[in-house]
């Protein structure tokens, strides 16, 4: 049976001091955090379940890798909570139901996971991907399922993720390069947390880009840019990948400016906050986005580098309106290679 592997003894050592006290949205003191964490562990109602904005940060803050956020989601579903209107929740569940709408390229030993995000097809061209672009898969049969954490529907993940793993493994590749933090996090964090074995090598596209850029180093032109990096909520599931942002920027001649809302203090794009929390959520989302963008402006950046397509959707037009050019990480790499930017949904060419 697929169940969350949560060690209560480890959590008792911390009692919410790391995960709940450090949360930027709850503002809890140590004693309150301990009391509410005990309630969550014991299956009692805690106001934390009502006020959680599903930013995933507590997953990163836990010193034991004990998945406090996954436990919160389990408790929310056990209480029948609706974090978004029922129609929106059901729409997401039905939209990504695996019913045979998928596409598979010429699979080699390495393959690209495009998840269920058509916008990725605009990005995986040029020199960076010339050896793997034809080896890909996309569709709900391969959908990572992490998004259901935002809707308090861990049951959907428990039901579908094992089959997604089987579907990918059946394609026969040895290594999968994931182009989205949620996808990588699904197989490196969610699957182990629920005891789901993953029989193929899991690679984050940052690692792939870094290795590929080193191979192409003689063709790179330093960009000499000051940029803000928009760290997505899903990166909290796999914080070990963040160093690749700095490593890639170093190869490209890009400065990741020091600012208030980055690294462990990052503010998520708030797209889900706006969706899930009604009028209060809209106000919170507007406030978070304004603070984040103002922080970029004060740091004097020229570009905002995005990783997640949903962060790009939520913030690209807003940062552009303030004179900061939005660019996806892959497009930034292509720019250093002197390649023409893509014109699609996340294409840098839209804002030139």
C-alpha cells in the first residue's frame, strides 16, 4: 500500500520549531508552533491547515527530511478541506487523468520529460538539446502529479504516481531529464516519501544544462548581466539543485544579485495563493508579488530568470511592465550561445 512515510519521533525532536516557526506566512512563536505541530501529528485540527498557502517551504526547512508539508496535505484531505473551489479542483483532477492523450518521440538511453506542458516544446531546440531533443515524452500518462498538493488531494497522487512511474519505465530509457522542478521533485522527493520505487536515473535539467554548457564552453559569449532568480515553490522539494543556478550563471557571465527574497527566503509567485484563498488570497498574492518585484528593482537587475512555467505565467508581464525582462533559464543559456530566442509562450523574443 502506498502511504506517507513520516517519522513521528524525528518530528518530536523539532516540534515544528524549524518548519512552522520559519514559515513566512504563519508568524508563529516557538510555543505555538510546538502545540500546533503536535495537533497535526495526532490528527487533530490545527489552524495551520486553514492558513497554509502551500508554498512547500517547510519541506526545505525540516532538518530531518521528514516531509511536514506532505503530512499537512494528508491532514487537510482527511478533514475534507477544499483549498480551491470544488469546480477548479475537479477540473485539475480530470484534466490530467491518464486516458491515452500522449506523445512519445524516438526514445534513446536518455529522454526528456516534457510532463504535460506544451510550452516546453518551444524551449528544447538548438545546440543545447541537439542530442536528446528527439527523445521525449509528453502527456497525462507521464504527468508528475505534484500539483495536487496545492489542492489537498494526496489521494490522487497515491493512486496515480505509481502508474506514472510504470508508464515512464516502460519506455525503456535509462535516464530521464526533467524540465520542471515539480517533475523532478515528484520522483526524487514524493516517490521516496510514499515508498514508490523509481527504476530509472532521475536528472534535473539544471544538471543537464550545466554539463552541456561545459561541453560548449568555447562557444559561450559572456552575457555580463545582473539578474534576479525567481525560485519556484516546487524547488523547495529538491533544494539540493539550487547550487546549479549559481554554477550555470558562472559559466554564462551572469550575476545572481543578493536580494531579500531569494534562496531560502524566496517568495513564491503566489499564483496558487491567488487561486485558492479567495479575496484574502488575492490581497496576499498582490502583496507578495509587489514585494518580490520591488526587491528586484532595488537590486538593479536587468532580467528576471524563471525556472517554472507557472511562475513565468504569473509574473512575466508584471516584471516586464517594470522594465525587467523575463527570461527562462534555457533561453538565457541559448542567448549566451548566440542563438535566436524562441517566440512561443515562454520565449525571450516576446519581450525584446
